[in-house]
């Protein structure tokens, strides 16, 4: 499993709208994420700075990278562009974060 962590930026005043849109995540978007190897995906908000911190576990990088070229993903980017900092193609501006520590213990059976 590959762990990825990244930072995005929510525009001020859009916390509730961001949460609402994700609570109503389109079924076809959920399916596309799964098809492209997403196993665990969580997004946190730092309310002091409006920074969004994403944590994602994927099966393989090459498969995951194909997600950005899907029609449903581009449609999602367009849908979210009015409440986030984005690139000209409406993809979110992201900054990859580097793991510097991990404490993970497998459950013993």
C-alpha cells in the first residue's frame, strides 16, 4: 500500500459548502476512486488557515495517476473550482507532504 499526503487550500467562508459537497459525493466519483486503487481517503481542515490536508492510501501509483484524466474527475474539479484555489484547468493546487515519522503497529492475532 502506498501512502500519500497533500495540502490544498479552501477559500475563506466555504467550510460548510465543502463538507456538504463531499457528504453528497457522486456515486460515479466514489466508483472511479475505487477503480483507480484508492483504499482509504480522508481530508482534514485546519480551520485557522483553511488548509485542507488529504491522506490517501492507494494500491499503485501508475493506476492512481490515470484518475486525473477521467471525465468524472474533471467534472468534479469543475464543480469544486469556485470554493478552492485551483490551477487554470480547475485541478486543485496541491502540495505533496513528506512523511517524516510513522508509528504503525499491526494488530496481533
